[in-house]
């Protein structure tokens, strides 16, 4: 039997977002400055707003032995978890700059989605995900399942 699953998300232009979400995107843009990406020249920035309003940055950190590097999102998620153990994360914003420094579409890879969904499960509270595609197209996912349906479970 054919079945269809719909994915729920919102699409906004930058000026339609709340000020706090606009600010979080600015924080993610700032985070791209600390990326170490000499191999891809793709600078990804992530900013997490913790439930108490604290902001945690992450950026991609590459390595000459490629798989040893880490994406911006997981750098931010693990850093937040290590610095503020047990504190729920409310929203993560993700942006990317291409080799010319131009903001480019930023959607999280599968491994980062998997880490986000485990964080959401641990904290028992939805983790919102904001993905910057362009100034006129910002995708907002209210919870991580919207980005990772049929997630692995044991
Ligand atoms: N990257 C991220 O930081 N986040 C993602 O979700 C996908 C990819 C990084 C990894 C690598 O440093 C560069 O982007 C190119 O793949």
C-alpha cells in the first residue's frame, strides 16, 4: 500500500522572523568566522540558543585526514552539552559561506540530524532548527523529526 508522509516546516524571509531568531542567525554568521575549512573552503556556522537564552557557537573544523573533522552543528551541539550539561537547547540556527564568502544554503547532514534528534530526546523538549537558504528563504523546523523522519531506534 502506498503511503505518503508530509514534512511540516515554515518558510520565511529574514525580516519576517522574530527578532530573537534574526539575532540567532547573526550569531551563526559570526560563528562562520571561527571555521577551520582549508580543504573545502566552505565555512559553516551554527548558533544554539539554550533555554536560558545563553548562545553557544559552533563551526566546522576540518582535518587533513578528512573524517577526523567535524561539522559546525555537531561542534555546537557537543560544546553546548559539555559546557551546560542537562540544560535544554531551544533553537539551533545554521548558515554557510561558500569559497567566495557568500552566504549559501545550509541544511544539516544526516549525522548532524541524528545528533540533534538524540539531544531533543534527552532534553524532552522540542529543538527548533533554522536553516538559512537565502535572505528570502529561511526554513524553520519546529522539531527535529521534521528533518529526520523514520529515525533509527532501538
Ligand atoms: N559541513 C557542516 O559543517 N555541516 C553540515 O551539515 C554539512 C557539512 C561541513 C563539513 C566540511 O567541513 C564542509 O562542510 C564541507 O563538507
